C-alpha cells in the first residue's frame, strides 16, 4: 500500500539553528499539505501545494518558514531560525486532487524539539 | 474563519457503542471528515461525508446533517485498539480545518 514518506522522524535542534524536513507524497497525488500539530490539539495547516504551486500559505510564518515543491513531487519545509515555540510534530499529507482534500493521507511526521 | 466543537474525552468499555458529536461553523462548507490518531502516530483517514445521511464502514459509521451543521462518528463493538484521538475536520473552499479532537479510552 502506498504511503507518504517523511524524514527525519525526530529532530532536536538548538534555537536560532536552521532545520529542514522532507516529504514524498503518495505517487500520483497532486496536492500536498504541511501541518503543524501541537500536543493535545488538531493539526493546523501551514501550506498547501497543488502540483508545484502554493495554493494556501496564509498560516505559514513567512519570516522564518519556507516551503517548496519544485518539481511537483516531493517537498521540503524549512525553518530558519528555529525558536523554542516551534517544538511540535510536523506532518505532511497528500490527496489525489485538491477537490479530494477531505480524504488526506498522512506521513509519520517529524517530531521537532527546539532547545 | 471556522470553528468546530467536539467533546474532549469519552470513556467506554469494550463492546460498547460510542458516539462522538461534532458541530461546526464555517462558510463555503463542502464536507465533514473524521480522522483517527493513536498516541505518537499520524492521523488516519476514516470517513468523509459531503451529503446528508449515514455512511457505514465496518464498525465505524459517520453521519452528517448540513442543515444543522452537525455530524457524528459512531464507534460500535468497541475494541481496546480503538483507544485513540478522533478528529472531525471540515472542508471549506479548498482547506481542511481540524477540531481539537476527542480522546476515546476503552476499558476492559
């Protein structure tokens, strides 16, 4: 069964350092999402791609966060510089199209700890 | 913006039936989804309702009433492995927004 791949699974970094997360969606899925989930809360959308284009990045803190999906397949989310409040689970998800966004498939996530 | 309300916790015994309610307020509503998340794991898609009515998938069923801005997830024949967080999520325009989640604890 096809799955969304993410790496690394865990990341510990010091504040003010740069950190990057990678995601490879299910093959053939045109829409890719990055979420942040704080313990005890639901996932919050950071950025959404349709192919290589950003559809929604209204909740992305653009002063420190950036995301790209250059060839419309895999994607990278970067934080520079990291702050203590960025500690969270970063989840990547994909759906076949943006019209099927109610049915998303999530990767295992990257647990980020900023010290 | 949008808001979703669901109970924070539910506890039940094995074999019981649990209903998790979700009320929402949003514009441009398309549908209501349900996701399951075990501790330390990723959310797993359970169901999506775009039309009014009940959808059944094995032991889990999901219901939607668009006129009442209300839906629920029904978990039947509860098993220990059903202990997890359950999130309702609304699709509006082009975005999926999650509720805060309901922690279901199944006791032997």
